[in-house]
C-alpha cells in the first residue's frame, strides 16, 4: 500500500515538474522577442515631428530661454546658443545636472531690500499687495528709473506671436528660468499699478491684453507639462491683476483676449503630454541602455524586460489619460471624476498571480505601474482657466450693476457655481483638483 502511494506521489511530482518546465519554456519563448512600435507610439512620434515651424524672430521660447541674461546680452541670441548647446552636450557629456554655460542675471539678487520685500509680498495678488504698492510708489519709481530694462525685456517677451520649444529633451538639462519670468511679470504689473493715471491712452488695457495673448499662445503650444503649468499660473496672475486694475479704474476697457472663451486647443493636454511622454521615453531608454550595458545577468534581464513594449505601455497610459480628459470644458467635471475613479482602481498593486498569468515583460509592467502619474490635476489646472475667466467677467458685471449677460457667465462646472458675498463684494470661483492654490480664484467688485 505504501509503495503504491509513493508511486502515485512520484508520478504527481513528475507531472508538476514537467508542467513547470513547460511553463518556463513557454515564458522564455514568449519573451524572446520585443514588440514593434504600437499605433499610439507612431501617432505620438508623428505628432511630435509634425509640429508647426515657428520663425526664430517670432519664437517666444527662444527669448524666454535667454531671459535671465544680463542687461547687455541679447536674450534671443543666447536662447539660440542654449538650444544648440543642449543638442550637442547630451551626445558628448555624461555629466549629471548640467548648467547653461553662460552666466545668468537673477533679478531677485539685484533688487534693493525694500523693493525685494514688496516683490515677495506681491507673489500673491491680494489687497495687502495693493496697499504696499500705494505706500511705496516713490520706491517703485526710483527702481524703475534705474532699471527700466527689466520691464522692457518683459514687454519684448510678450510681443512674440509664436511658441516652439526647441531644446533637447533630457533630464540632465537645466530648465528655462521660469521663476525669473514670473517675477518680471509681477514687477511690470506692480510698476503699472503704481503709475495709474486717468488718461493712460489705454496702456493698462493693452499691457494686460498683450500679456494674456502671449500666455494663451504658450498654453496652447507648450510641448512640456511644466511649460503648460507656468502658462496657467501666468494667466491666473493676469486675471487677478485685471481685477484690481478694474477696481481702481472701472472705466478701463477689456480687450478681446479676455472676452474670448478659451478654445479646446488652448485647454487641451494633447501636445504637452506627448512632449512629456517623449521626455520620459528619452530618460527611460537612456537608463535601459546603460543598465543593459553593465548588467551581469544580461540573458535574464533581456528575457524579463522589453524596451519597446515598455515604451508602448507608457504611451498607452498617456493615451488613456488624453481620451478621458481631453473633452470640452463643460463636460470636464464628469470626465475628471470618472478618470480619478479609474486611476484609483488602476493604482492597486498587482499581485504575484497577475505576473504568473501575464508573464510577458514583467519588469516593464512593474516600471509602467510605478511611472503612472495622475494627469487629472494637471488637466484641471488648465480647464479651470475658463472658469476663472468667466468668474472675472461676472465680477465685472457686478461692478457695473449689470445683469444683462450674467446668465451666460456661469461656471462650466455644474456642482461649483460662483459664490457671491454681498458683504465683502466678492465672487469666489471654485475649480477642480486637489490643490487649493490652483482651484480657487477670488475677485472683488
């Protein structure tokens, strides 16, 4: 009896061992070949390669890339040099955290202490900022007379009509000095507010309009997520300054750029997320090649990690986000909620059983799971701009005690109507997202 039981056990173990061998052989065969580029990858590559050309003279990106150079330098010329440098250095240098070869001029480091304090106070456009401007007009005028080129440089920047990011995409490269540009926007509006006159021949209105037109162009044509977000911040700042300018001078006209609704192209994440995918793809492929060059167990790694399939999966994730989030702004609230729920479900870690039944490219599957950011909040920051624009116009109607168009100026988000406080004479506009700094704008009338 015992011998028979042992015989059955032996046969059972042979079957199990045979199945294990078959499974291992099958896994090896499955992982012998990488996959070709997917249709989504081809689509993204074509979209990137077919970006509309922009003449250097019209390209605001080149000017912004050199924005931080000293007064005597030409920002556009330095911007072009930095583009060429970025394309050369990534192929010839193995250094990490590269810096631009040209010395930069940081406005903050060259401000008088009192003026720097004012600039920092006005990082948020509030009544405290406005009161400080009123008290320090002499200080502002003195600085402006001594350093007129800072405002002149910002005016030159926003005079550009196009935007195309030409620098190489590499994680080692420095970013443009966006903080300096945001500070220059703040300074020019502070200077303008300190010098409001009854007869300015439309200077304020033209400045706000030119500023908004430029940043709306950046919003539409940005090829990187950070560029898109910087544009959204600049536009929010423009709206807040517009509100305070109107409170001071109710007769200031609003030009067309403010009254024109944001287009789907302006609010779309398509172009910048393709750029973000290109950026991540370049970093991933460089790391992949580096690891496979020095890996001791090359055979095992080659079987468990497929480069092109991983790239395909990363593209699929971006495409899924775009399919869910790139909808008209009036449909975005529902889309945002559904995307957030879907992302929550997808974020549940896969267990070992999953990889047992899905053995192709397991390392790639794990990497894609790790490198799956929440694009919903970034999309919300873009879409919220239309809510903030409508809210500003609604506050203008309240200033003018007019209700003729108020019914048209509703929030695009049904669950977030404008909140009117008659006592404070304010309109609070609430957007979508999980960061209050980017989801709310308050206007006064």
